[in-house]
C-alpha cells in the first residue's frame, strides 16, 4: 500500500459528532481514504468526556454536524482543552449541514456556522471543509420534523416531511480526505527527518 513504509503505531484521530449517523458515515469514508494512504486511523464518537492522549496521535479530524445553528458543545470543549496540541499537528475540520447543499455555501468564509465556530474557538485548522449533509424526515420526531420542514420551506428545499435525501458529494469528501492524508504524511516525514538529524548531531 502506498505510504506503508512510514506507517507506525501513532494514528490520526477522527472524531465525529452525529445525531442521525450521517457525520459518522462521512468520518468512516474519510478514514478509508486515510488508511488507503497508509495511515493508521482511530475513529470515535465525540462526547463531553472525550479526552485526547497527544502521545498516541499524529493528527486530528473533526466531523461535526449542525443542529439548530450550533455544533455540539463537546466540539468547543475539545478544541479549548487541547488547543496547544491541536495547533501543533495537521488538523481537518469537516462541518456537515443542510445549508451546504448550496455550492456557494461550501466556501468556509460563506458558511456562517463554520465561521462562527472558528471565531469562537480561535482555531485555524490546517484544512476546513464544508460538506452537505442529508435529510432524513422518517428519523425525526414530530417537533424536529416540523422545524426542518419550516427551515426547508424557507430555504427552498424539500419540505414534504417524508423524503430521505443524501446531499453529500462523496467524491468531494474522498478528495478532501486524500488531501488531508497527504498533509499528515508530509508532516510525519518532516518530523522523522528532524529526529534523524537531531540523532546524528548527538555526541558519541
Ligand atoms: C433537528 C435538526 C436540526 C438541524 N439544524 C440545522 C441547521 O440549523 N442548519 C443546517 O444547515 N442544517 C441543519 N440540520 C441538518 C443536519 O446538519 C444534517 O441533516 C446532517 O446530515 C445531520 O448529520 P448527523 O446525522 O450526523 O447529525 C438539522 C438537522 C436536524 C435533524
């Protein structure tokens, strides 16, 4: 497999925050591409108690969905708790929402939820991707279904209260994952070169 020669025990940590499973599916698709590139990957759900062991990971990907204009609190908490480490490794932020159905919203600077999240956390990920999620009316409770119908009506989307539509551009997700994988591999190689140079400089 390409990149296998530099694989080691440290992994890329991929955390997802998902209510109806769509962000989890996206995180899994990202993981497949990273593994294809020869990286070791750990995928896990993000919760309020998630803590990162920096010694075990060479990068962090966050795949988080929007719910009523906000991301899970756990995402803010995680970035705050691990800011110094997060800024020292290649990071990927993938936000999932229905507003990203519109191509112009997929530019992070045009996507208000992503912009707000980055501003609030003062985080500057190595790579930011805004991805369209899915509509799954049959899974929603009465309240959520009514709200989503209203939102979709206002946004000019499918408001029938029955449809299941996957708006995700999976090719784009996979391409973004490959780009992120390259970043992680480049970073890993650079670190190994620095370590080797430091070792050679040691007095014998
Ligand atoms: C209750 C609920 C609220 C949502 N609120 C928003 C929203 O405010 N803005 C938006 O763009 N999408 C919103 N969405 C769309 C979700 O982000 C989208 O369906 C996503 O695919 C959900 O991913 P998940 O299953 O991983 O949570 C909402 C979806 C639900 C079910």
